[in-house]
C-alpha cells in the first residue's frame, strides 16, 4: 500500500518514532593527522535544480520559495560544505533530506541535519540503519511512494524493488523530467550489498520499473549527470550479467571462466564492485 506525504506538515505530523543512536568516534592516532576536507562542486541541472558532486554519493538540491529539498547528504564531514553550497544558490533553508538508501556516503550528514530538517527514506533503509546502529536515523519512512509538495513544486520518492540494497529509493522531479537514481544506477558498477538485502537477480526488474517514469536526465548515485540512455544501458548490464552467470553455471563453467567473459565484455562488467563479488553473485544466482 502506497503512502502519500504532503510536505506542508509540522515536523511530527506523520513522523514515526525516532531512534536516536549514540555513538563514539574511534580514537584518533597521535600525530598531525589532518581532518578530512570536503571537496565538492555545485552545478545547475535544470531550473531551480542543482547537483553537488565530489565526495561520496551525489547530492541533489531543489530550491523552492518555501525551502530546499536535498537528496542525499554525503559524509558527515561534508555537512557544512553542503550547507554552504546550498547558500550559494538560495537563502532558503534545507527543510527536507531524502535518503536514496542507507549507506554512509549518502546519509553521513543525517545526524547534523535532523535538528532542523525532516529526513525521509524507504522503510527497509531505516530498519537496516537501526539494525546496524547507524547514526542519523530518520523519523519518516514510506513503503511504495511518497509525494512531497513544497513551494508549489512536486517531488516523488518511489520504491521499485531490490538491487543495490533492499531499500533503494529513486527521487523523481516530474515537472523537470529529472531523476535522482541513487546507487540503483551509479557509475561504479552494479554493486550488490548482500549484507543489506541487495540482489543481482532482481536488479534489472527493479530498473524496468524505474524506466517507466518519464525523465530525460539522470543524476546518478555516483558519477556525472547523464541522459536517460545512461540508465537504459545500465539496466541492460543488470539483466545480461546475471543471465550470463546463470547460463555458464548451468554449463558447468568455473568462476575463472565467468571472470574471463566479464573481462572480455569490459565496462561495468569488470568494475571491482562486480568482479570482487563474483562468488556472492554466483551463490545468489544458483538458487
């Protein structure tokens, strides 16, 4: 059952009980270790829509006259740089942060945004963050779709199934025909996080659902802003790759044989995130 969230509500109106996770940072080694410095750039994608690319996952910024909607917030050390980048294009505050999935390169600044912004993610992403005792757990979740309306602009957050994790959401800007895909479509290869519910077997079907949306521009989870064809090509890899593995396993081919085919195909097939998980991919596809 889908749930719709109209984003003119007060912070607690549709909020779920928040789990605050206390954590301590690992002790720092002695010496003159320099703190990590943010390294990001902001660029315009469409009217009132910007991408912040550099550290970690890509962030997307939608500016409205009632506030800013931010998609993904990189690492914890990027928080102030994200705030500064947003201030460079608008005086409006960041009111909502939409997490495409649970990983720390997309949710790392959550804890610092929680006092002033509502954070939203798929229910599976929140459940896994709680299980993993991750910081910055959101108060609001959705199952199939949630629609946000702020400053006369509409944003849709949708879930189509498993792929990178079991809680991958895409964020769709229908008026602009732009999609923020998160890591369900990232240029670092179809990287299945099996520990957090990902699936190589289901990834292609999930992208088939995503591609039913009407968009021409993709802001991927990692990599440069691209056209729709990028995600179509990515979907083809996520369909052909498991089909190849299943066929070769049935023929009695070894892992080395499969790896050789991957090397021949090149591109995303030989990304370390794929090759280094070949044992896990084969194990899933044997079932």
